[in-house]
């Protein structure tokens, strides 16, 4: 070949694709006037050993064709680059070509061994025409010795995938052939080497498989896109509502631009309702589109291509809305569902208007934009008036996101409760993981959920989950030993001030008793609370100002009876059982009875239902308020 082929091929095809082999071979066959093309995929045990044979009944490698083939870049016409066959050698070490054809009433044949060293001028006798005893037009290309570039995916040698690829790639070519009344049949067959015999199957692709297109003119004039002022351009389209794919590789969506008899797909429609197939092909008889030398895309300025795609898309939107109204109604439903579940993303859901929305992708894209806005806000040092207004809006969304996290936590505990899960460890770890410690209002949104009891608990100075009394003393800056008794959850609220009283802390102790009806009666439960209070009594009033005890448990009928029958306990406003009581004790009575120091113990007993439903009610109020605010602002 009159070029340094071995050096040029990697330059011409920097991003080769194995499918280019089928594309170039079929295009060459169609250009040679073939109406019968056979593609034989010879599969071996290893994908890397696969070989191809492509046979057609076109005009063959006559002298004119051979002359063009021998010179890299020699074009037959405006549609051709004279470079396509180079891709063969990106994958195979040699292509054996055998061609029989008729010229001036005589049948001739020519054999070619196409390799990196192919150079007809150096050995012209190797490629000269010879008389043929076979009187039939037939050209065979045998692709041998897969090298360098590998077949990365087994679908590239799957007959169904190859058929689907060729259908999409040659929509424009077959549209023209069908208009001329010419029937072309492509047979794709694989031959799988088995242990004892050869197993094969085949599929066909013919002109009759291609749809009869409707057409619509598209205006690309006056946009300074082409040298031709008013190019005659139209959209070939087909919309089917009873489509059933033959196999998993068959495409239900094809949006493409026709270039040099081939289709170059552009991503405009992503998803359709079941049963629909759409094909939109931007087509011009005036050859206004050109492809790159390696056929990897359109040879056009990116800005111009973007404008063309935008115009193409606008036409498709109108046509899809007209022909498939289901998309618009389904998309509205999807947006409503996302807004309800993720109100903090309201206003970030970008409408494309031409595709059935993929909910997960829509949410991911909106989340990306939302997080970008949050970061931009946090990076600002000083806020202008407009930035301050925007900060308020973003803050509302951040708070809404947090409230939604709370909804998830409530739902999880609710499920555990309804399923009768009595494992205290499961419940404990949802509220706050065992052994966790948080200091100075450190908020771990995914872990620390003590707001379930009361939102003001989130203003803590220390939270201890299943930590010993000894650790609790340390959080109070007291180095005494204490003991190894472990409250389920301890919360310390420090007070800053000058007086000794204001320097002491308030403490909340929470015990989780499981959901089964508690068997102990009221006096025993109260005694347990007072015993725990006595352990902490040595800290009064220097370190601890006051302690509140919460017991979350399943209330038995006898326990409820005791609570309702006593004047010492008061039912709180709640969706279920929620009681408040007080007890007093004298920790130093035995030491100095005359100067006894009475300590008041405040405690609450509540059911899991009260915990869940009350938290749910508070959260719903916040969420509704924030959702309304965000919706109003957007």
C-alpha cells in the first residue's frame, strides 16, 4: 500500500471498536451493489481466538476497485474516505481476500493477502487478475489471527447484537434502498466449535425489516451551520406503540444523524413507556453532514453540533408529546413523587421534556446540583443581600434533608415495634449505637438520634451510650472511681456561669427496657430509678444540678393500673402512655439525720408507641412547614 500502513493505522484509529469491522465490510459490500451478504462468526473456546468471514455477491475487486484499495485515502466519491479497511488490521494480523467478478464478458478472480506489509507496487504479480472457472460474483474476506486489540465484550460476536448494531447503523442506507425497491439480505451466522460437532445459529436482516418512515421537514436554515444557506433536511421517523423486542439487544430508541449513508447516534431520548419504539433520523440528501476519517463522529465544530442537536431535540419533543402523551403524564407523576419524598430537591429536578424520567437518575442529578450550591454557600466569606436570601433558602433545604433523615429513623423503629422485635440491642442501636460517645453537641446525623425523646436533647455537652458511671463522672470533670454500672444512655447538659450552681450540669438517664409488657410492678421500677439516683447523689450539688430519668418500656396492665390509681404520677399529653412522677430520697440520712439533704428524682415512663408517634408528630409539623416554604419560594 502506498503509505506506511503499520504506522498510520494507530494514528487513524485512536479509539477503535471491533464493531467497525462489520460496519466497514457491510458498507463496502453495499457500495459494490451486493444484495446478499453473509457474516460468519467462527467462535472458539476463547473469545480472543474468534475469526470472521464475510461474503457478498457484489461487483468484486475489479481493477478499478483494486486501484482504490491499493492507495490509502483514495476516495470513490464524497461519501467515502478511502480509509475504512485500515480498521481490519487493528484487530487481525491478516485478511485473506478472494474475489470473483465479471469484466467485459470474462470471469476473473483476484486473491489478496491484506497485512501491514501490503504493497502492490513491490510485488504486482501477486495481485494480478486471473481467469476464473467459477462464473459467479463472489467476494470473501477471511479475518485471521486476532492480535493487539482484544475483543473486550462477548456481545461483539453475538449474532443478535451484530444484527441490532447493523440495523441502527444503516437506517439511512436501507431507507434509500427500500425507496429504490431493492431488497438486500444480510445473514449473520455463528459457528461454535463443540467437543464433537459444530453448533451454529443464524439471524437475518433484510430491507423488509426496516420501517417505512414518516417524514417531517426540519428548518436548519439561517443558523450559519452549513455552507448551503437553505439545506433541504428532514426527519425520518417511526413511532410504534405495539412494539415487542425480538431479543435483549434490540433497541427501542434510536435517535441519530445520517452521515455518508451511516447513522451516528445522539442521545436525546433515554426511556420510553413499555410497548413503544421510536426512530428519529436526521437526514439530508445534500450531503451537508460529514464524518471524521475514522468514522468516530461528525466532522463539525462542537458548538455547531450542539446547535443542530438542540434543534433536532426540539422537533422530537413536539413529535413525542403529540404521539406519546403518556410520557408527559408519567413524568408529572414522577416529579410529584420525588417532591413529596425529597422536598429539599424541589426546584432542582431538571425537566428534559422528551424522555420518560428515570427516577434514580433524576434524583442523583438534582442532588449533585443541590450539594454544589451548598458547597458554594459554605465557601463564601461575606454575604451580599442576594446571597443572604439564597443562604436562607439553602438552609431550609438542609434542614428539610435532616428532617427526612429523622423520618427514616422513625420508620425503622416503627417497623421494629410493629414486627414485635423485643431485642433491646436493635432498638438501642437505632437510637444511638452502643458504646458511642459524643462531645460538645457533636452531631452525627446518621447515628445520634436522641432527638426522638426531645429536640432540646440535641444541645448536649456529652452523650454516652452504654458507658459506665465511671465514664459519666469523667464527663463531669470528676476523677472519682464511680462504678461499672452502665446506663443505656446518659446525656450531660453543662451550664456556663460564675456561681457554683450554674457551673453544675443537668443529666438525663435513659433506660430501654424492651417492648414486651414489663412484668415488674410500679414500686420495683421506682426503686430501680432511686437506686440509680443514689449512685449519682455524691455529685449533688457540686457537679450535678438535677437528674431526669426516662424509662422506655412495654407497660403491662398491672403497671398501667398502678399509674392510673396513684395521685403521685401524672399522665402527660401524648399519643400513648407517657407518665411523669417524682420521688425524693435522703442520701446522707445515716450520716447526719438532723441536717438531711433531700434530693428530688424526676422520672418519665413511656411506651415505645408514645416515643415513636410523638416524634413522628413533631417531625411531620417541621416537614410540612419546610415543604410549603420551599414550594412557595420555587
